[in-house]
C-alpha cells in the first residue's frame, strides 16, 4: 500500500476518540469489515453505521473494522480496512451500509479493488451482505451482487447473522445461505427467481429450496434497548463538534412521497431519561449534542428535553423540524446553542399540493415558525421544496413563488434589512413503499423549465436558490424503483468507467436509465419489491394513492392500535 495512503489512514486514526474497544484482526474468530460506500466524512456522520459498528464490537467472539469508498475528495481507498490496512478479502464478512442510490456504483468499485468478483454467483468467500435504508426499501437493483440483505433495522439481526456464520463457516456457500435465509429479516436473492416480459414487467416470481415467498422486515420494539449514538468521535466529519444521539425512529406523519412514514412504521421514541443521560455523557466529549430523528420537533418530550438542556447549559442541534410542532422551548434552546438558521420543509408549492402529499402543514405554520425564530434571534431561514410532484401544475409553482416573495418581504425590519432566505429545490423521486410508488419521475425538460422559472423570480427578490441536478435525480429514480435488470444496467455503467456520466452509455435490452426513471407502473403490476414485507398491505397503498389524487388528507400514525393500516395488530 502506498506510503501516502498509509499516512492518511494514520492521521485520521490519530484524530479519533473510540468509545468501543479496538481489536486485532487475529484476536477473534469472526472478522467483519463494515463498509460505507462513500467518504470517511459521510460515513462517520451516519448513526446507523455507528450503531452496527458498536453491536459487532460488543461481542467477545467478533470484531468490526471499517472501510470507506474514499477518505477524502482526492484520496481514493484501495479497498483496505481502516483499522488494520488489510485487504478486504481477508475478512470473513463484508457488511455494506447503504443509504444512497448514487453510492451503488461505488459498491462495485470497492469489490473490484478488493480483487473480488462483482457477481455473487462467482464468489465463494467472503460472505458479502448489505443493510441500510436503501436496500430495505428495494434490494433488487443490487441483488446480483450480494449474497444476502438485511431487511429492516439491524441491531438485533446482526447478532443472529454472526452466530449463524460461525456455525456454518466451514460448510458450503449454499448451506450457509440456506441457514441465513431462515433468519427473519434476511433476504437471500439467489433463492428467488424472477422473469420479465419484453417490456420489463415481472411476469413470473418463484422461490427455490422451500424459501418463503416474502421476507419480513426486522424492527426494534424498544429503542432504549439499543445504543444508537456516536461511538467514534472525530473532527473529520460534517458534525465535527457534535455527539449524535437518536431520539426517535420512524415517523407517523404519512407524507405520501416519503418512505420514513411507511418503512419505519411503527414510530418509536427513546425515553427522556435515557436521552438526557447520553447527552450528559456526550457533552464531556463534544461542544454540542446532535439530536437525530425523522422529525425531532415531533418527539413527545421535546419541550421538557429542551428545558433540561437549557438548565444544564447543554448546547444542542437537531436533524429535522416540522413547522406545525415547533414551539418556544425548542426554539429558545436552539438559539442559546448558537443556531443562526431555521430550516423547515413546506415541500410543496401550494396548499392544494400539500394536501395531495399529506404534508399536514399550511402557510400559517411556516409564518409562525419564522416569527418564533425571529423572536429567539434566529433571522436566517432555509426552506426545502420538491418540484415535479404528482398532479403539480403551473398554478402550484406560481403560488410557491408568490409565497416566497411575501415571506422575504415579511422578514424585513423597520430599516428594511432582512435575514437571508434560501430555498432548496429537489426533483420528486418516486420511492418504493409509498402511495406514489406507481408514478414515474417528471421529464428532465419539464423540471429544468421549472428551475429556470424559479431562478428568475427568486433571484430578483433577493432569495437564494439551490437545486439538485435533475440528471442526478434521474439516476436515483431509476435505481430507487429498479429491478434486477436495473442491476445489469448498473454493471454496464461500471464497465463504461464507473462514473456518474457512465450511466448515459449503459443499455440493457434496449432500455436505459431514462426508461427506468420515468416509467409508470399500473396498480395491478407486480412491483420489483413486492416480496419484501414491511407490514403494510398493497391495498393500503392503493387506497392512499386514490385519496391523494382526490386531495384527501390522511391520518397520522401515533404508534397506538387503530384501524387505519392495522400494522400494530401484526406486531
């Protein structure tokens, strides 16, 4: 390994404070390399990555080392483990933590640079598995590359996987995979055979070896039972001054474009006492506590927690806020912690469209939040929007522009001075396991026209606009709702250079990225992810799909037994 890269490894290790024991690769019988297919900085900002790293290293019979696609923008990692500098191929298990579709091509780079065959069928060892949000929702685009996937939350099931591996490590790969497939929440794609027609639609779905036709997700019933917080501290990450603590998991809001309200149902909250205890611990190491959850302002004890932080002079930050649950104690605590910008997400440009997506907030909620922020001394505002949502029209864009200009005017003081108003716009990307899973992404031309229109109006009003490239969103859309044929397309893109631009050259059976990104499904179609059981029936999503088209507002999941989706009755 080149000396400059070893030096970079050592510099990063030296900067770390590890709250888990470091182990030598030869000290235990089961060795796992936990791989994040993006940069060191992003990986060490990911609480799920921290959580699994901790769980494996908490075992006396196992160790977990880390690996990343890159250590810095200009320093590529040659598929070696971070702690040991050893090639990834020497580990028993390669466990990938996957959150983003655009990282899929990095997975192939890592396997290739490790000297391992890309296709699962061509590998005997090591065992290559994956978990994380992206593959829980839809593992199919990566099915040909992985031996197994964890569907759902991994803190409990990772122990069952290691125990099964230890028992079958000297058996054949087929025997190993058969044993793993009996674990609830483990999906072994080689035991599922899928056939497509000439339009790319699923026409036949069969299982082998007596494997059940669906894989049920795993989830943690009580969050207090697992540690989900920073376990390796470093300044070389986005949250360099924070100790991260998960306050809640899942979301009961049921926004129809968002997977969090469906795939992580039932919403759960960590106890106030537990969070405060971990915050006191974390404040010994870092300047701030970072509270992580799908909507931190929805945390049922957020007012009490904010007051306790203020009383104990603990600074904190939050990962997400909702305009309709933002109240003075939380805003006061954020201001005292040094926050200078309030970030909230109206998502849609009009109230009609917010009802379609079931966002559950209105313009008055946004105005009240800005007023609260101003009262607390927070004068900069950032708003998140999605364009290209189902049923969106020019009228919705006009209403969005008018509202934003009005907000900018209302932020001015008596002298005509104003804080910054910035708007972040992202194209709608249809996601599996949402009521909008049947829709295709809007055309690139239509999205670009909307962006140019927003740029013209908002710039003249002194509003800063940031937006994600529709072309990048198109790749995400294709991979998000893709199938195994999309996996072959990914493989082709890798063979054409393995860059984002390589997707343009990839074609399988006459179909390219554009086809998969923009295709619509019929309600009766077999969807690529239909064999994953997240606890909600297809009929529920069809009903929500139809209600969305009527602009009907849906109910909120409270985590208590009701008759809306009936998921509570299953668990």
